[in-house]
C-alpha cells in the first residue's frame, strides 16, 4: 500500500551531513519527496512510497549517520498523492 509520511527529526541533525544521509536512504528505498533544515534546528522530510519501505526509512532516520545524534523522530502518516517525482534536498 502506498502512503505518505511527514517526518520531523530532532537532535543534532544540522551541520552534520544529515540531509545527504536522508537523501541516500530515500534513494535506496525508491522513496519520493524532500528533506530540508528547519529554522529551529530540526530536519523535516516528507516521503511517499510503500508503507513497508517508509517504515524501514524511519528506522534508519532513528539511527542517523555517524555525526548526528537523533533524539526524536515524529512521524505523521498521510494519504498517497503522487505529487513527487523524485527525492530532493531543499535549501
């Protein structure tokens, strides 16, 4: 089943290559969407794809990359819209 997910990642996730890590993980799982830094220091990502693949993606976000320290991952599931054609880092 295809779904979407809006995800906020909290912790030490800016200035440590975290957006590039998120992009690589999304590409590995063929997820579509975007990732961006938020002014408050969090990272936001929105993805669409198979529910099982999004679940796997979220597990990787909780682990993070070598330099990050993830303290919380907040996932809000939603309906699939097909509005994304690829996965992008937004600046």
